[in-house]
C-alpha cells in the first residue's frame, strides 16, 4: 500500500511503505518493537531516509549496554532476516537538510528484542555511527533499535544496512 507523503527536495514524490522494495523514506510507525520496520529487502541497497527519525518517538523496551543511560529516550525499531554472509553493518548517518539527529546510539538484538548482541555509540554529537556484527545465523530474524542520548538530540537520519 502506497501513501503519498510529500515532495522531496528534488521534486520526487516520497512514498510510505516499510516492506516495499523501493522506498524513499522510512515510515513513522516503527516507534515500538512490535511495529519494527522490516528492512530485509533494503539490505545492500541505497540509504533510506528516516523522515521522522526520533523526533516523535517514545521509549520502548531496553537500552544498549554502551549507551550510557538507563532507559530508552526516543527509540525507533527495525528488523531484518539474516542472509548467508552471517554479517550485518548498520550505518546511521547525520542528515544535514532538516532537524538532524545527534548523539546517535544503536543496539542489535536477537529476535526477542531483549537479548543484546552488539552496541554502538557516538563519540562526537554529530558523528555517523556504525554497528557491525559477524555472528548472525542465516534465516533468523534480528532487530535493532536506534535512539538518542537526550531529547534535544532528536531528529532525522539516513540508514544503510549491509551484509558484507
């Protein structure tokens, strides 16, 4: 199902559809674990623009062990089915055209959304943050959450997921 959202900066229509192969943006309804956006089809594809990012997100579930705070702030959730490579690289890029997300943190979780497998955190507040993990089981579902260190850091970001 497609819904027209807005015109992009280059005049292209942006569509909303989490499970559609050629999405330009990530929908907002990935605010909770149960609504995690499936990005399996976008693995090794172009960066996806999260037009809502963490701007309106609410806290859900747990924090990553490296995040440095004790409860989620404004996290958003994604999921994917592991490929045969057994690896994943998740890149959250600083977005310069809008209300940029700062102080990004990422955690990779087993399919239960509670067992942490890997964690990554910003060093400088506008850093791109990459999480890499190389012990995935092919055919298993995994989740990752993206959050920010504080409410003032909420914003939009680009997301790239690769399996090599």
